[in-house]
């Protein structure tokens, strides 16, 4: 329980009101300063410290409180000047202030000296000491140094949640996914109801394409807070990637009812119905979408996509042409026109629309880049085909089809050194996956580099190496 200093505060205020000389012991001024600081009354804190130093000009605690106010106002040069003039003996809080001032002013060696001085003088509560030093560096965005001190702090107290959360922030800034996952698991070992850590783990596993783990983490988060729409959406995004379409559909059916005002929840449900070839259901959701929000590029393109997938290419073209005055010439519409002409095997027209599409967006669209690669391979423009395939691989490096496309083109173009680099860390299962992609009719897939090179050599000599890449599907 905090000390009741209401009587002290009353006496202090009364003295000011009556213009009487104020006299309190130094510790009483400290208590008053802390009290007003707890109320965020900075002006009153300044006044208390000023009054206190008039009576106790050499009191180190009051001097340090004054210094904290000066540093709070970013006057680091003034703070160091007062420190030098005061010639104070070693003090823990004072040294932390000195470290902050030195770091801001670029005096790294002096900051290190003050840090070492703390470590030489403090022999207890070292977890807190390393945490406090780390936090100074952390607040000044010196994350590498803060990381070192926070890790030392955990050596003395592995369950310090504040330090663990600070480490999580640092690893997030450094894109250190493995370490970030480890930190959040440690947090959950301490407090299994830490909602943010479950959500963060879900996002991290999703980014690593570990969808089962992602769903498990998100499910734990939903047991704590079951109405977080963003978490539900992320889970629904994971489910189809594990062929769990029905569960994803159920989530979006619920969201469409609960968030009927939000157009973004309709579109994924339409995509799910299309993926499951439930075209009538997809049309129904598009109807509901358009009734609420009007026709848009999204609704038009998705309805046309249904016609394309159902094999009604001419109907798709007729439909899009009929909506030309309704829709804009967006990325989606150009991609759609490109796909229609690609399916009609009118490759020059397809290439034209796909090229316009990529000029309108920095985002790598798998469909557009795959189609442009295929078109150029068919036209024997292998280097341009490789260009699009390489961009696709950079954006989605773990997709077997992307790896296979680049590997086949490297061999076709005799870029053997680049092929070696691409496959240098392949496991036997990686080679098998590549074999099944490139030569799906083979009864015995290759499982190592020698098998790959031998199979590629035979296929190239027969002119069949790139057959899988020329399919107009």
C-alpha cells in the first residue's frame, strides 16, 4: 500500500497559497515530487524540485529528479553540464541518465563507460539492472545493444514478461521469425492466456506456410476472444490451404451475416464457392454483394471467372464486353481479359492484357506472371519466360511449380551454375516433388541431383523438356 501523504500535500499547498517560507526535509520534497508525478502534473513537479533545491542544493536525489525533467525535455547538453557541475558520487539512476544523454549526443564510449560503472557497482537484482540498461538502448532504437542486455536479464530471470515482450518487438523489427516464435512460446509457457502471443504465432506460422500450426495457434486465441474478426479471417485463409474448404465457408457464412455492411467478407466466400465448383452458390453471393454495394470490378470479374471455370469462354467474353461501361480498366479487369484470351488460345491478345495488368500493380500476381512465362515459352522467348518465372519464384519461393519452372528454364538455357545454386539444398523429397511436377507421367520419379540432371538431359534431347510449361490450362 502506498504511503498516505495527503497531509504533507495539504501543508505544501497551503504554504504556497499563503506565500510562507516553505521548509520540508529533502525526503518530503521527494515524496511530493513523486506524488505530483503520479498525477502527470509536470509543472507542479518542477515547482516542488525547485523549492526543494533552494533548501537542499546538494541533495543528490533532488538533483537527479531535476535531471530527469531536463532529459524529459530533450535538453541533453544541459543535463550533462549539471552532472559535471554537481560532481555527484556514483548513483544508479544518475548513471542511467548519463547513458541516455551520451547515446543521444553520439558519445558511445562515454555511454559504455557509464554502463560498465553500473555493472561494477551493482551486485544484486542483476535481472533488473540489465533490463534497465537495455531499456535505455531500446527507447533510443539501438536494438542490437538492447537485445544483448535483455538476453542477459533473462539469464537471471527467465520469466520477466516485460523483457520478453521487448525482445519480441526487437525480433519483429529484425524479421527474425524463428527467434520471435521462440519468444512467444516462452511467453505462453508463463501465461497461456496471452492473447496477443497466440495471434502473433498464428501470423508467424502462416507466413512460414505452416498452416496446421497457424490454425492451432489461432484456435487458442479464439478460445480467449472468440469475436476477433481479423483472427477469424486469418483462420479462414489458412483452412483452404489444407483442403478444409467447408470450415472456411462456415466462417465466412457467419461473417457475411454479422458484417453484412462490410464488402470485404463477401469476396472470400465467393472465391471459396468457386474453388469448390459451387457455382450457383457463388452467383447467389455475388447477387447479394451487388444488391448491397452495386456492381464493381470484383463482382464482375468473379462472375466472369465462374463462366471461365465452367468452360463457357465465349459467355465470359460476352459478359465482360457487356459490362465495359460499368467497370473500370483496372488490374483485375485486364487480368480477366488476358485470361479469357489465354483460354481462347489467342496468345497475342492475352499477352497484351496481361502486360497492361502488371504495369498497373507492383504486386506479383501468380496467375499473370505464370501466364506471361508460358506465353513466352510457347513463342520460344525462353529468357523472357525465365524473367517472369524468376519474379514469381522470388515472390513465392516455396511453391514447387515455381521452382520447377525456373529449374527447367535454367537447363534449357544451359545456365547450369544457376541450376546448381537453386537445388543445392534440396532434400530427396524436394527432388521427388520437382520430378512429379516436371514429368507427371513418369512412374519412377528422380530423388537426387544426378537423377534430375539425367532426366533433364533425356527430355531436352527429345525436345520435351518444357512440355509441362506449355500447357494452356
